C-alpha cells in the first residue's frame, strides 16, 4: 500500500468511527444466557403384582418403567420426575405386600443415573401412610419427611405440591379417602406463595392431580392455587399425572400439561414417558415417547423473565 492509499483508508476508518459515535450506539455485548435444561418425566405406573383390571396392566409397568429409564439415561437428561401413583395394590393385600410392590418399582426408578424426584399420588397411599411411602422412595437431597418441597436445577425453580389431602385437612392414609376429595391445604398455599415471592428464577410446578379445571381429576381448590401461580408471573408450566388420557390447557398465561399414564394398555407400544426441554428463551418442549404427546409450549405472560 502506498502513502496515498494509506491516507485514504485511514480517513475512511476515522469517518466510520465518527458516524458510529454520532449516529448509532456500539452494539452491547450479549447478556448471560440461561442454559438449556432437559429432564425426564413419567407418571402413573400403578405397579402391583395383580391381575389386569380394564385397561390397566399392573404387572407390565415394571418393564415399561425399565424401558423409560433406559431411554432417559441414553438421553442424558438432568433428572427424572415421577408424577405419582408409582404403585397400586391387589385386592385385600397386607401393607407389607404393598411395600414390596413399592420397593420393586422404585428399584427400576433408581436405575436412572441422576437425581430422582417424586410427586405423591392418591394410589401411593391406598394401602400405606405417607411416611411409609416417603420412606420407600428417593427424592434426591430432600428430607424423607417432606411430602411437598422445592429444588433448583439449571436456573429454574421446581415446586412440588402434595394434593393428597382431604377438605378437612387430613392426609390420605391406607385408603381412607375419596380420590376426588383432593385439596392443596392453606398451609401449603402459604408456602407456595412464599416460595414464588422469594424465587429469582422462572418456576415449574409439579402436582399429581390436575390444577386446570373442575373435573374429578382436578384439585378441588385448584382456582385458589392458580390465583397464586398467576399472581407471581413466574410460572412457565405445571405438569400433572392422574388423568390417564393426558391433556393440555393454557390458563392465565400458564401452561398445564398432563402426561399420559404408563399403566394403560398392554405391550411396550402402550408405554408413555417424555423428555422436557426448557430453552434459554423459556419455551418448554415436551418430546413424548410411545403414546406420550409431544408439543412446544411458548411462554406466555412472564413479565421480566426474559
């Protein structure tokens, strides 16, 4: 480059810098990105050494859960969430045999190579107490006495509810309850509100019974729970089991996704489980395996969380 070319290039560079300083701001460096989070999910194995009843094939749930855990290990998801009704029972069996069913299905869950978290379902107390059930499962890092609890993973907060409580505030215990009498009690709603207020992270809620309506499979005071969730403007999605065909609704800016049940139908093709991925922009994608429904849920009304 000769002296004339050098001066021409230098003048152009200086003019460009002057234009940027006067007419347009330098681009800001990108802010910190939330990492993608992927976790596994299954619900309602209802395992028992019992004859099939209608569309429920209890004994086959061992193999179905074994398949699900193997696939989720291969997918290298962060953790596994089991959304309730892990076990069932044969008619008139002693609770010691029910505990054996619980031990057998939980042994399959514990083949997962990572943290595991459970939600209490109504059938988990059909022949056991809550303390008996909680003693037989592993909620990683959670006290054995906690039926509802919170944990954080991948810049997200997870709140696990226990709706296995009657209108009078009694815990489900050894089948002494009506499965349609399902409530989140006031003390738990207060805890939920405090957790949501304190959380600096977007939130995902896990509950066995549905929170998105008034049908028998829904929590009786689900409107009260939804009001707390909506007020926080931090909740991306609530995941449920319990309603075996599954479903999805969008209410008050929050997605409610119900996963299909493992126990329904005979044969491995009738299985259902999923990988959930939360993207940095907070869209939530469910990739369903076998009968589980795949969908992407765009986050709707989370002020200040992008």
